[in-house]
């Protein structure tokens, strides 16, 4: 079993919301609260059932918020928000995942996994200004395809990558990470890397798409 704790700053380069999809005003949370950085944290627990079969649990909470002013009146979730008034915006996108993966290649240098991820998405967008507040939340399951690999550069150095992704007519989701890892001992591993999270939904009741960029550092312990 391996436990990995990851953290670092996250920036948003896109975070567009229109609720309801028909009749709402499209709003950029990047324009309202800025691009960041904001804080992020993530916990992963991996367990090998056998040499080729394994499970991975991911807990990835994320909330970003800030205060700005709207350039024009905004219709959001049944309320009207005035322009030029300090407005607090918040975006929550908590992700809880369980992955089954199969190691289909296990060479001396390269290692590859493929699998399926069951994700629970806990999302919420909220606006608040003096006298007015509104929010829209959504909790539901999302199936994803999982792919992970690593290349060993030396006894102590590796490059690893992992991807959870799926696209459908009503939306898409991608979570991709690349890390450079240093293994000082057989049990401990340190890593630096980049993670990007992109996706959203264009449904009858909601339009929301975001693109987030993480600089991450992590420490892992093998038990």
C-alpha cells in the first residue's frame, strides 16, 4: 500500500458559469475573483490486490473564492446581482474517486496501468452581495477512464503520469498529472510536478466549464 499527500497552488484560466443555461447571464469567475493562486490539497491511497491488479482511492477537495465587482447585472440561480457592487464568488469542486486498474506492462524501465474510475462530483457555485445571495450545487457520479504510467530513469529517479478522463455530448472531464519523483529509500518518495483539471457541463439547467492549473509537491510512503 502507498499513501501520497499532494499540495500546492492552483490557478484558474477559465471558469465560466451560466445558471440557468437558458435565461441566465454568463459569468466569468476569473474576471470576478481573479486567476489565483489558491490553495489545493489531495490524498491518494493505492493498494495492490496482486501483482497486476490494484485499487486507488483519491480525496481531492477544492474550494476557491474571492471578492470583486460585476461589470454588468447578472442573472444567476434565480437572483439578480447588481453591477459595481462588491460581490463574493465561490467555486467548490470536490472529487472523490475509486479506481480499479490493471498493470498491462511491467518492464525494467516502463510500467503502464489502465482501468476504470468511479468518481463522485460535489460541485457548487455561489454568489453573494449585500442583500442578495444565490447558489447552485450538484452531487453525482461520473465514470472515467484511467491511464497511468512511469519511466524509471535511475534507481532513485522516475517520471510518472496519470490521467482520469471521459467526454460525452453533455460535457467532459480531464485530470492529468506529470511528476518527477525522487526515491531516497525504498519506502519514501518525493515529487514535484504539474496537474491540470479541465471540463464541465452544458446541460438543460446549467452551463459551467473550468480549466485549472496546479503546481504540486507530494510525499509518499509505502507500507
